[in-house]
């Protein structure tokens, strides 16, 4: 069978599936039975709400339709990045599953040779180049692990912890919280007893646990890491540790809000705000270290309000913060991620136009955030369901393979 006639237009892969299924006179239920999925899954695929981003699934669908996989993939350039991400994630999974320990003198790369590559990867992450980062990660993980075959403190172990931490953070973005949890756990193991390295690794660990709906565990992990940075009798972090402690408190607050603990969430954000007083906004600039300041805390406050169902407050806080001078200095990844998250608040108050504007702005800042993150796709789908989209929203929908209606 050849590619279905589309009158010269290129259909998204889900629409191709629907057209081929209809031509065969096959109901969604029959097709769902053939591929071993539910009718809801089939409906979401055909409407573009759910991506077909694994070759094994595309092959299964093509076989059920009696076509080759190339019929579904031909001329659909929008699938390229998603499929490349899926393949790279599998390579990261394999790299994390590798426990080989090289022998001394076995050709291990020197840590100095990796510093530049790791720094470049972190800078790419700050600019939301997620496909580039996840493509680099398998080799970086292997090289960093070989450079630090023991857990003795030193530059090589620190570099290994940074690579694991980067893996965890980008995997959270790509909707792989279980794999992110594993990478963050490895980062904590590499950190040894160093409270600073451990605290940095707990940041993505808390994010991964929230992605797994384990808010209470995420809050406990973050608060425990803060306590290690704030020893008695003062219970205050050293000046150099304030950014990390504040970031952990924001993560703990988000986790508390996710499990409905409003009291703890507001208390934790208040503690973070006190640490930010007089510190000034200092974005990380892609270094892989911790950026912190009053702006970061206030953005966290907006998301805490969102998680607690206080949507009007979330929108008001968001508008106040993004109108400030510090907002443009944050990394593109941070700004785009926040806009995607806050689009949920706009949707919850019924302002679909503002939600669409937030997503389009995020796409201009960092296209990979909107085109690869499942959260962005879900928000964009909700905007499209609200009615005929504006031209810019329709353009973004077309770019990611979503159809209105």
C-alpha cells in the first residue's frame, strides 16, 4: 500500500493512522484489539494527543494496518526529533545499566579532557537543547564513569556526579521520571558524604519523585538535604551554600504543595525567601551549578499556588515576576519551563488565550521545551480543544503534529 492521498498536504502520523484505518473499514475497537491497546489510546494517537515516538510501536501499528513503517513516517519531518529523543533515551538507559569497572591504567580518559564536554552539555541544557544533551549523555556517562572508577573524593568523582545530575534533569524534562530517579540516585552515591554535592543531586531527585507522584518523599529528601547544609547551632547555611539551600527549599515547597500540604509549602517558600534577601538574583548561566535569588523564589511561589489550586494567585504572581528586570536574565530553559507550567493556571481560570500565548512565548524562547516535553503537548492540546486557535497557536500545533478539534 502506498502513502494515503492527502491532496498534497502532509498529514501528521496520527491522522495517517486514522485515514488508513478508515479505508480498511476497521473500527477503533478492532484496531485497538489488533495492536493490544485501548480505544482511548487509539483515539489519542489519531488526534495527535499521544505521540508515536517508539519505532517498535510504529512497526506494530503499521503491521496492523498492512503497510510498512515508512508509509507512516515518510515526509513527516516532525517525527524526527521525537524519534531521535526516544532512541537516545534508550541509549541513556543502557548506559545507566552498565556497571563495568575499568582497571587501573586501562585507558581511562583524564577528567580534564571531560571538563569541557560536560560544561558544554550543561550550557546546552540551559539553552534547552534537550535533543543535543540526551544525545551526548551516553558517551559522557561512560567516559565520566571510567574516569572515576572509585568513590574517592576528587575532581573525577565530582565530574561523574555532575553528569549523573545532568542526566536526571533532562530525563525529567522528557517525561522519564523513573529513569531520572535512577540517575539522581547515582549522583547522590557519587557525592559520597559531601553535603553540597549531595544537595545538588537531591534537586533533580525531588523533581523525579514529584514526577512519580511521590510528593511526600520528595519533600523529605529536599528538607533532609537542607538540614545537612545548615548544621547546629545556627541552623543557617554558610553564605556560599545559601543558593543551594534556597533551591532545595523551593523544591520541598513544590513537593509539599503537590501532596496538598499548604502549610508546609508556604512555610518552606518563606524560608527560601529569607535566604534570598540581600543575595541578589544570580542565574547559573549554564554552569550546572545552582542559580538562585528572589525571582527564582517568586516563580516557585507561583507554581506552589498552582499546585494548591490557587490559580488566580498563581497567575498574578507570574505576571508580577515576569514583568521584573531579573526575568530576562534567567536561562532560556528556566523561563520556557515556567511558562509551560503556568499555562496550566491560565487554563484552570478559563483564559485559553493567555495559555496559548504562554506556550507560543515558551516556544520562541526554547523550542525543545514545547516540542519535546509531554507537559507542553498536554497544555497545547487543551488550548486547541477550547475553540479555534489563534494563528500563532495553530502554527505551533502544526509544528508539533497536533490538529485542532
